[in-house]
C-alpha cells in the first residue's frame, strides 16, 4: 500500500480536508469507527489507533490495519489504562503536543506507548485537543516504506486538530440525544446563578478547572465549588452530562441572560 517515496505533503493536506468533510456528518459511534482509517489514508500511514481520554483514563476506541484487521481488533480490545500510569501519553495529553517515538531507541519500558505495533520502527502520537483539553490520542505508524519522521508527526497532528471539534460535538450530541435512559431536565436548571452560567459555558467549551479559574480570575477551589453546585442543580452525574443539558437549555431565557 505504501510507496517507497515520501508522501506528497500537499496531497496529504488535501486528503485531510477531504477526510474531515466525510467525517463531519457522522454520529459518534460511526465517527469513532471511521476515524483511524481516515487518518491512515490521509496521512499515508499503514495503521492507526484512536484512544479516548475519559476521566483520566485511556480507553481504546477504534483501530485500522489495512493488511491485518485482526491485529486492529486486538488493539481495540486492550484494557483501559490509567493516564497517570502511561507517562508518554500523559505528557502528550498534558502539553497538547505530538510526539514521534523511536521504538528502536533505548526508551524506558514505562514510557512506551499504550498501543504498540509489532515491527514498527517508529510511532507517531497526536493529541485531539478541544479547545484546551485533550479528548483523545491518535497513534499511527508505517509498516514499510520510508520511516516515520517529523513531517509524518505533523501531518498526523494536523489531522487530529482538524477532527477534534467533530469528536467533541458528536460526543455532546450523543449525550444530549433523548433516549430511554435519559432523565427529564430538572426545573432547577433555571436556578443557576450568573456566575454558574459563566462556568457552565466555559465547561461547554471544554475548559478545565484551571483554565476557568484563570479566565474568571478566581481560585480553582472556587471553580470546583461552582461545578459541584451546577451538577447538583442540573441533576447531572458529571461535567459531560451537565454540558449536554446546558446545550438543550441554551435557548432558555434563564440561561441566556
């Protein structure tokens, strides 16, 4: 599949834009399933794996291996890992910067990626960040042809940056979509204070507590207190559910004030 020549950068950039257009209308489940394959094809890679960052855990979501589909399925069946136990992934997630990992280098085992491919000489990892929080990690490698280098890393990162908003919006839509297990919106939604509404809007943008505190010039302790009050008033189990309810109430005069 892979040419012995370097990937054409301009063509890869066009392919990334085309991939984004194909992924944009997909619902969450289909988006997760299609994303690694689109990444591999657009970035001239042979294999790709998507791992979701959820509540400080790494959850394998989907994988693509054009030549060995069973190998891709094995990657998805990997157990969930704690982000704190994966130092390399933790660094990528924390800084929001991609990494090129040389699998042949003398790297400590504790720093090896969560997802590795046998026979890979190098592995690229790119964070999906929206807007200032890493929501997923995208891994890619090339089985044959030219070894991965900084250009491959940057192309994978460009792809990850292009599709991160799609994953964020699809996740919100999946949570907000009514279903048998979705409780009704509580009247307490109208009881949010103006400052709680500010915090909730920043949460909807994906801001973490530290970013919210800096934006509002308050302490992180104050932000945590606001978040607890928001969850209580909205009857939400977590931040994501609160944001989903906020999106449904966005046109309410009480929340639009």
